[in-house]
């Protein structure tokens, strides 16, 4: 039997946590399909005796956890301690020996050198041919004044250059510190967003934990590529969209109450301008696009999601013309709140190109380019030059079909058939500390197989849950996956890589945590059902940790026996 304090605690929590957030207007107080209590008697509860809550005995773990989180202060501490713990774990796994290997790996050859020349010149300068060994040896000032054509906007390289300036460009750790910091902060974000979205600090912490120990996330935080920044800004936008959803629903309810109190109709609904979180989402999407153009998909998908959410909120509020009122009254306002600030953020990232005279195509018109005529003849040359540059970038990215040994068709990404080898260095006995016949150092962006495949399966199950029960929290997670994945299916013949999936991995682990929450059930569930849920979740966590320990050397360029390395190629295409 539970104590009075434990029963009070059970009334405040769903799985483990602080009091659930107050539901927004028109939404249920708990997740659809989740039982609120264990009752006896008939299913309808018409009989007073049948509606009594049966006090099922708690598991020992639940009873202990209830005592731990008995007071509001302890619950608040847990709400911070869980996300903080997984963030510190992520920092340890990402910052350890960050300067190894002391050479440019994979596309670091472009982004690190571009970042340093950008930081010094204001635009990406060119470098002498075969300069990587010299750069790694400390010759970081060998950039030339001649500009270099770059395929991606500057923001990610500005951030890499900032880290290099802060630590010192001669230290390889400086090349990667910015992506490492962003990867660490992403774990904290996932834990916090998961706690709020799933209304459980345990589930949010679990999602952050999975991202903290996953190999793909670790590798992408330990190499100076751009995709971690796209993921981070997209995740910030996602969090802002969720906060806007809650805030706008409350403001809609307040508007409805005022109108009805004044005896006025609510047929068309309001045009809500006071939506700061929506503005924030637009800004974050603009910053994601200022790193790589695929950040624009976050803006498009989140915009559609916001419109759909507004429609449904108005229908629940009793707005008669909820569809047309949203499309013709609120949607234009939402467009104004998001798109212009996204455009400004994107253009601001090119400030160095605009304020200097040496950037690529900076003087394209003056150097003989075709000036616009007719109705566009008045457009300043600098704008025409910039537009020509953007057209060139677009043409390069869309037309990139150069074969690569590690290219991966987007259709195979969820199966993880071709993870990217970022670096490999082989050694014979007596070389580089190798004391067996053959050794190697590798950085392979293979995800923790258990976490990856379980997360993919979980999100597929969430598709069913959304269709069957229309659970909006799970739908929001799937929108995040869709925004960063589905557009790539239009480029199946382009040269793309598995590591692009880092942009939607946070939503995969959120989906995995959500399904484990379903498996765990509630403290008030039948004891055997609760014990089985705890057991399954514990097995997933323990095995995931074991797999991370096994794969960690291949994520961090540690010297290892070649036979040990071969044991990690579970699928032949991973080689």
C-alpha cells in the first residue's frame, strides 16, 4: 500500500516528474490513450463503487522514486539535474582528446581553412595546392587574397573561425571546439525539450542521454563540419515553435473570452501579432539556412505545421470559419513574423562579403558580367553580383553528381547502410605505437546501432499512434524528422552522405524516448505490466551503453588492433 505522501505524489506526476503543465485551451490534460488511474468494476464508471481508484501496490523502484521526489523543491532539482547530468556526459565524450587526430579530416580541408581565411579577410580566400600538411603543422597564415568559390553560406564557418581565434588556430582542438560546444548544447536542448514535450523529466533526460552517447552525434561534434550547426539552429526553432503553440493557444482563449464577454462574434478568429516565439523560430530557421541551404526546409515545414496548429486551435475554440480565417487572416501575419527575419538573418551572415571588395563574384558586373536590363536595370551592381553568386551556389549544389566512395542514397539513410568514414590511418607493427601485426585509427560516423535502429522503429510506431489517436506531441516529433529528412528524397541521384542525418537525429531520439515512455507506462499501472516496462527500458539503456563503450574507439581515432576494428563492421557496407 502507498503512503498518503506517495498518493499525493502520484497525483502530480505521470511517469516520474513535477506537476504536469497546465493544458492549453481545447486540449486534454493527459496524453490520449494513457490511463489516468486503475479502477475497479464496470468500464463506464456509472456505479459509484466502480469509480473508486484501486490502490495497486507500487514497485519498490517507484515507491523509492516517489519518496525521493516527494517535495516541490526536490522535483525542481530533478528537473535541472537530469538534463545537466546528460549534458556533462556529452561534454566528456566530445571534448576528450578533441585535438586528435592532429590533421584535417574529411571536409575539414574546406571548412577549417575557409573559416580561418574568412575570419581574417571577411571572405573565403584561396589556399595553395596541397596545403593541408602545412596547415596542420602550424602554417595557418598561408591563405591568399584571391577569393575561393564556396558552396555554402558563411555562418557555420564564422562560428568555426570564432573557435579558432579563441583557442589558437595552431591547436587542432580549436578547429573543432565550436562544433563540440554546439553538440553539447544540443544534448541539453533535447533533454529540456523532451521534458516539456513529453511532460516527463525522466523521458526528456533519457532522450538527451541517447543523443549524448550516440556515435553519430559524437563524431559530428568532434569534426569541423557544418551540419551540427544546422541541427542546432533547427532544434532551437523546433523548441520555439512548441512554445509558440502553447502561448498562442492561451492568447486565442483570452481573445475568445474578451469577445464573448463584449457580446461580439468570433466567426473569423483573431490575427495574433504578439507571437515572440514564432519570431524566434523564424530567426533560428534563418540562421540554419545561413549555415547550409537545407536549413530552409525547417522554415517551410515548421511554417506549415504552425498553420495547421492554428487551424485546429481555432476549430476547438468554436471559430466558425476556422479554415478560411486561418488561411486568410492569421497565416499572412505568421508569414510576416517569420520570413522577413529569416531573410535578414541569412543576409547578415554575408556581411563580410558585402563590406569587403575581395569576395568571389564581388565585382562580377564590373568584370564583364551581364548587367540586368529593362525593369531591373536600377538594381545596384552589388545586389546583381550577390544574386549571381547565389545562382552559382544553387547550380553547384543541385548539380553535384561527382561519385564518392562514401556517398549514401537518402533512401537508405534510415537503414544506415553507408556511414561516412571521416578518417583512417593504418600502422604496421612498430609504427605509431602499434605492438601487433596491424593497427589503425578511425573516425567513422556510424551511429550506436541499437539507438539508431530502435529510434527509427519507434518513429515508425509513432506514425501509427498519430494516425490512430491523433496525439499531437508525437506528431510534433515526426514533423521534426520530416523537415530534415523528406526533402532529401528529391535528390536521390545527387552526391549526398549519411552524416547529413545529424539534422534529424534529435527527433529520432525524442521518438525513442516517447515510445519507451509508453512501454514504461504509469506508476499506477498493474504491477507486472509496470515491472516489464521498467525491465525493457533498463535493458535498452544498459545495452546502449555497452555498445557505446565498444564503438567509442572508432568514433575518436583511438589506436586499435585491426582485428578489433573489423569486429565493428556489422554490415559489410560499413567498411
